[in-house]
C-alpha cells in the first residue's frame, strides 16, 4: 500500500510539474495526439494488408506488437511484417 501511495504522489508531482509550465501541457497533448494518430494509421494499414492477403490464404498478424512495430518504424515496419509473414507462410 505504501508503494502505491508513493507512486501516486510521484505521478501527481510530475503532472503538476508539466502543467505549471505554459507550453508543457501543449507538448504533452501534441505527443499523445501524434502517438494516437500513428497507432491508428498503422492499425488501418495492417488491417488492409490482412484483408487483402486473406484472399490469397495468407494470415497477417494483427496484434498490438505488430501495430507498434509499424507505428514506430513506418514503411520499413510494414516491410518487416510482410517479410515475416511471407517467411512464416512459405517456410512453415
């Protein structure tokens, strides 16, 4: 219980420290919106890839790890997922 209270006090202090600066909250919100957009876009790309590959009988994984890989790496992440899927399909 003490660890929870100490952690909560630390989180509240960091939130207060970020909010008290005028540009602090704007940077945090911009960071969150950028991350949410990248994750959403990578989900859409992987969903379209999975839907298209489903017609060929190839299963493309659509889980949180692959979404984060595509969100962080971009086009090389998509190529990585495609290569891993192809490797899994052709060399079982």
